[in-house]
């Protein structure tokens, strides 16, 4: 069965701290895709990154970085030097390639990040 | 358009009323999804279209929920005889093509409150 677990419900940090959001997934497929989305208070889900299961290279985009480890089924997200504007709920999601007509994303419950000045 | 557009942004409905929520996907996007998100929860899949074909409606919670996309672009999610448990944010999303790795872009959602 497919499942995404974000064990951290809420995280609170002070501005400029680094913070890591954890994501652990379960799937029986060998080909799958992992995503991170940001949901600020306005409600829109903002796409951050997509990673396919064959690409374990870590990625850095500005203050954001992602660590994909198939051995531990984890796809963790780190924000370096956090800022107040990073405050949002962050969702990790999974999509399986062999899902036939089912293109839906499997979502974690989200981690609410509060960055305090 | 530049992004996925949803209307109305906010809707208050009396219990038993019918509501219709509209979604304008990104121009040229083949796939369209509807998700329901309750307060403090992650999105829950409702239904998926590829062009005008509804390929998966397994997430629709009851037969009061109906979605259509007659011309393969704009989609409408209709909820009949609304109940309080229908209160949620309804998110529409689209992607360029219909394979599972394609990035899915979301609208801002329609916030439905049933009183």
C-alpha cells in the first residue's frame, strides 16, 4: 500500500535557523515520483520540487535543499537560514507510475512550520 | 491563463442547498484533478479527468458529488443537498499531460462552509 508519513506535525524555529522537514514513504512500485508542496495561509498549494525514483541526486535551490534516500525511503526537505516568509504548511506527496488510470497524489498530513522573528 | 483559477473563492451555503464550484485549468493542460481538504488535513483525492473523460471518480464521497469537464477545459464540481461535513476547501489542479510523474499545479481553492 502507498503511504506518506510526515511525523512532525508542527515545528517552530527562530529566523535564520536551519530546519529539516521529514518525509517517509511506502510504495511497492519501483518507479514513482515524490513531491513537496508549500501551502501558505492563502491556501494555494505551491509546487516546490519533483523527484523520480531513479534520481537520487540531492538538489539545492537557493535556501532549499532535498535529501532523497531510497535505502530509508525518505525524502527530507531542509530550509537553510529560515525566514518569516517560510511560515506555511509543507506537504510531501507520492505518485506511482504503475497506477494505471489513477494519477492521484498520495499526501502526508503536512508539517506546519512557524518561523518567528 | 497563467495559473489554475477557481471560483467562487468563498462560498457559504445553507444545509440542503446545491453548490457549483468552477475550475479553469492552465491553458493546454490535459489532466485535471479535484481534491478536498478539511481543516488541518492533507488534500484528499476526489476525481481525475483526462481531457473530457473522467477516468477516476473513486474519491467522490457520495452520489451527491458530481464533476464534469464537457469540453476538456473548464470543470465544475457540483455538490447537491450540501451537508455540514461537506465544509472544506475544494482544490482544483491541472497538469500538462497524463502521466503520474507530471507536475500538478493547484489553484487557490474554493472554501465552502455549510451552515
